[in-house]
C-alpha cells in the first residue's frame, strides 16, 4: 500500500461540519460530491499529501446514518492508496481478510474502491483506493 490517502469522518450535518473543519485545518473544502451507490455525500479537504473526507448521509437509513446512530460522529474509515486494487484485493483475500465487495466499485473522488470488513482488521473499516486515470 502506498500511503494513507484519506481518513473518512462521519458527520451529521455538512452545514455545521464543513466550516468547523475549514477552521480546524485552515483550508477550504475543495470538493463536494455525492456517491449515489452508497447514499452519501462527501466533502474533501487537503492536508498535505493526505485528505480528510467528511461523510454525510443522504438518507435517514443510509450506512452513515446507521453508523452515527450506533457510534456517534467520528472516524469512519481509513483509506489506503494502492497501485493495483485487484492485485491488493486478491493478496488480502488470500491472507484471510474479508472483502466487503468482490469487485472494485466506483467511489468518490475518481477512485475505484474496496472495503475490508472491520471484523478482520481490529475494528477498523479499511478502504483500498486506486486513482482512475
Ligand atoms: Zn473514503
């Protein structure tokens, strides 16, 4: 894996959280994007070589709404950038990690993504992402 590409943070409300993270990080949100397949809205901030991705549920029963209901707002996942997502998925699966999607899917920010089940990663939801060229 190449680096931590971004950290995903679940928030209830962009209207409050985007200005909060703008003043925390001292930088403006540079992109907002909806991911229809996941029923979430995303907002991105650059922090050096890494990004912060805020996640807001687009519906009352979406994955982010459910996450916040269970655990409250906070860190939702850590995303690692990889060179070849299919090779990494095969490698991790062969090592016993549980993939949450069998084929890479289209994520936010022009990426192919795959999530690993937190059961196999000490409770951390891990995202693999590969930039789509
Ligand atoms: Zn992410």
